[in-house]
C-alpha cells in the first residue's frame, strides 16, 4: 500500500503569513495527489486536484506543486478563514486510496 | 445543487452490524463513482471503500476488507455500506462522497455528505 507522510503535523501562523505544508508518498504517484481543507465539525473541502490544479471557487492564494513522491501545498497569505486542518490524498493505482495524517494550522 | 445525505448511524455493540445509507440528489448519480470515508473522533481522514458506476468494481481499505460491503442502487440514487463484525476501532463519522474524474484521469472527492456517527461500544 502507498503511505502518505505529511509534515508538519501542526503549525502556528499569523494572518498574512506564507504557509507551506508538505506531503511525501512512499512510491511514485505521478501527480495523483489532492489537497483538502477541513474546518472543525465540517466535511472536508477539495482545494487542489492533480497536484497543482485549483478547484473551482477556491481562492488563488492556495497553490499546489510537486510530482512523483514530493508535494507541497502553499497558502501565500494566510487569512482568518484558513485556520483549519489540511489533508493530502493519493489516488494512484488500483483505486485504493490513502490520506496523509493531516496538518493543523493554528493561530499564533 | 449537489446533496449527499447519510443516515443509519448509531450505537452498536462490538461484533454487531449496521447499514449506512446515503441519498444523492442534484446530479446524475449513475454516472459517477462513489466513496465512503471515515474519521474517528479527533483523528484524521481514512478512506474506506470505492464503488464504480455499475457496481462492477469495488475497492476496500485493508482495515475493513472482508467485513464491510459497499453497494449502490442507481434507480434510487442511493449508496450503502453494510458493516459487519464491528469493532471499537470502527467508531467514526462516516462520510458518503462523490468521486469526480478531472480531465477523465484524476479522481478527487468533490462533494461530501455531512457525515453520520457510528459508535461501537458495549
């Protein structure tokens, strides 16, 4: 099975900060990598698909990059509504998927 | 408007069974893969199972393989998961969700239900 390792598990930041979250796959997943945002008590929301494509309606301060095993989610300038938990997800191969363990973005 | 509404959650004893349902609306249900994802209290997301449009392909996480069965009824726009031999570690919010293939190649979960809580405890 493909394992996904996210880092950090949590971070503290301020409004306006640039935030970077990384996700590493245990094998080459090409660009079959998605990013989700989850606010407390709510269902996750798709931000990025195919490693770098922005889902419709998602603000352009969110961006994704990477391929093969190493991926990054960047928030260029953190806004108050961005304090949440972020998950990567691999969707490569025989439709057995895996999520990363999550990164909680907290207010400094 | 796409809507996914889960039902069937509740308290069940270890070793027991439960069937969750998900009613879909606002899109052509029969044309899309569907999935179940769960989240234990205070924990991260865990993918559970996927099902193809016509039920011809089904995939499961190792943690539920042999105990859970995913199914669908396209005439009723409904997704199901039959959960047997339940364990304490199956306690979680279970989300029904839609899979969309971007550019016909890149699957992602683009719509989620609100989730239904399953508690396995004696």
